[in-house]
């Protein structure tokens, strides 16, 4: 008999924590999990899932424009934000229920409490009780980072707040040029808001292939989204009519109805009790872990955004799964961070796997070959939408191996998931060439580039 209340106690019921808890329980461990807010975490409650539903909602704006050339005449078009917001909220409620069911069906005990490390093997819960566990997993995620600028804390919103807005802003400024800024710029623009992206540097989506970023910027500007580069906020003031006056450095001052900060996410370590156990943190407060997601304290592990390795849901899930398999099924699993595909659900979306052209040039000493296809999707041609897609394959010129694929265009993320298998498997460009095209599709471009 164990002398602990639990074999495994997970702090945080987001993607990584829930997976770890469920798998540990399926291996026979006695598992508890604590969640201070809602089961499902960022991805399900206020991130990937509700955001993607808003992206779908936003797409109808374009579809309703484009359908005319396809013979449709839709009378009385109108958009009701409250209706979409509430449908999304209901879907999130449903998914939270499913997550809770999964935990329950696997005999994981859910504590709806904030949990903090109390020392040794003990975890203190906000209901005044405490529990002990042989192993503890920290999976508390990250939160939006808002720089310390006068008036920001009171008047700016973050992505979490978008899902609760009473009304859509007529004019919105979005701070940041990353995933969230570009995704929400597309969403708000399609819903009719005047969007201005304000970026501190001179580029968006750092880390993505330069040509894809340029193409997104060009399409976004053509649509009417404004970009202010090398610009900073100095002060945010609320005016009598409820609008915000933004005092800027690097561009002209602005009047907007909402200001959204999307300037990265910080690990959620405040008040967690890391100091009580001497758990080491690194840059930006991320919990330091080894390849098994183990902290410097032997029985304590951490996965997901709180470790700031790759802040993506599927990565957190893999990390949590591996911890559970290693601790309770005697496996020796680590997570492979090579070739993790990613996507930006902008309008149109970008998807990417492997090295960008410039990364490949640096890593492979310049001996690379680059193939591109710059085309207008058939549907866009008939619709009269002057929006071109761009696909790029980067290969190692010495081996012919495909080391990176980058795409911007309709459904790029859906296409990329399959293409990523080929890149991960180390296939060569010749393997792509040998594959017969599936016609007529956009993805056939991947096997037709010469
Ligand atoms: P990102 O890291 O993608 O982008 C942050 C942006 O904010 C960058 O443009 C950065 O500029 C800028 N920035 C950073 N710090 C400051 C500062 N102090 N002042 C002004 N600007 C600043 O962060 P997001 O918030 O967009 O998203 C957070 C994370 O969530 C992402 O990294 C991603 O991992 C995840 N995510 C994934 C999604 C997906 O998979 N589709 C969707 C949404 C989020 P610079 O380039 O100069 O550094």
C-alpha cells in the first residue's frame, strides 16, 4: 500500500495535464487532478477550439461575397455576433463536459480548486485541504503577457476576453505580430471591424518562412488591415464616449474602440510554491525540465506551456502522455521536437513544417534547392477573388530530402498535416514527384513542382 493519497497528482487540467492523468490512470495509478478554473485549459476553453470556431464564423463573410459568381443570391445577409459568441460558448461547455467525463470514466479524482506545492510530496488545495502524491505533475499552462504601459491593465483586452465581448468593436488595434494578432486580425476584419496591427519590430510571424509572411501581409493589406511597424504604445486613455485614445511612439496616435494585446504568453508560475521545493526556472519563468519533463526535483514533473518548449497543444499532449507512460508503464519515452507542424489560422491560413528557406540555408551550408508554386485557387478564380496561394518545398540539394514545406492558401493546415508525415519520414523530392497528382485540388501542387 502506498503511503501517499495519490500515486500521481496533476496540477492543471489543460491538454497536457488531462492526457497525463488519463493515461496514468489507465496504467493503474491512483490519480488526482486539480483545476482552479475550467477543465480543458487554454486550448478548449479560451484558445484553439473557440478561436477556430470564430475563424469558421468569419469565413462566411467571404463565402457570402464569393457565392454570387457561383449563382447564389442570398437576401437579407446579416451577422449576429451575440449568436455566434453564445453558440461557441455552448460548444465549449459541451467539450468541457466531455473532458470531465473522460477523467471520471478513468477514475481520476477532479478537485475543483487551485493547487499549490506545499513542500515535499504535499499539495495544498484552495478548499483548505491538502493531499500527498508520490509524483506530481505541473501542467498549469501560460497566460497572456501584457507589457507594463500606462492605462493598459485597465483598458486593454487579451484573447481570453474576445470570447465574452458584448459587441464587436468598430475599430480595434492589436498589439503584436504573432499567431494571435494575425488570427484575430482576420476574424475581426471579416466581421467588419477596422483592424490595425501594431508591431514593435518590422516583421510579423517571426520564425515562419519569409515569403509566406510577406504574402499574408500583402493579402491582409489589400483587404484593408493596417499595419504599423516599429511602433510602441506609450499611453492608453479612455475617453468620455468610451473609445480609447492611444498615444504612440513610431506612428500617429490612434482612436479605437478596443485594444487587444497579443504579445506572447508567460508561464503561469506565480504563487505555485516552486520556491518551497527549490524548483528551477529559466527564461521568462519557464520551469526547467530534462528530456523526460522532470524538474530538478526528482518526483516533480512539468509539461506544456509552463515549460515554454513549444507552446502548442499537441506538444503538451505528447509530453503528458510520455510522462505517464514512463512513470506507470515502465516505458522510456521522450518527445521528438523535430518537424513539428504548425499553422496560423489567419485569412488565408499559413501552415509549415520543417526548416524555412533561410534556416535550411544556414544549417545546410547553402546547398539547398527551393521549389515554389504561386497560384490562384480555382475557387478564387471563379469568385473573382484576387488572392494567390504560395507553396514552397525546401530540399537538401545533396540528398534530395525534403527538409521543409511552407504553404499559405485556403485549407493549408488541412493539407499540411498529411504532407508533414512525408517530411517527418524523411522522404525525398523524387518521392513527391513519383506520386500521381489528385486532380483538381490545391494540394496537387505539392507533387507538381519542378
Ligand atoms: P507570439 O509569440 O506568436 O507573438 C508575440 C508577438 O508579440 C510578436 O510579434 C512579438 O514581436 C510581440 N511582442 C513580444 N513581446 C512584446 C512586448 N513586450 N511588446 C510589444 N510586442 C511584443 O505570441 P502570441 O501571443 O500571438 O501567441 C502565444 C503563443 O500561443 C504562440 O507562441 C503559440 O505558440 C501559441 N498559439 C498558437 C496558435 C496556433 O497554433 N495556431 C494560435 C495562438 C497561439 P517580435 O516578433 O518582435 O518578437
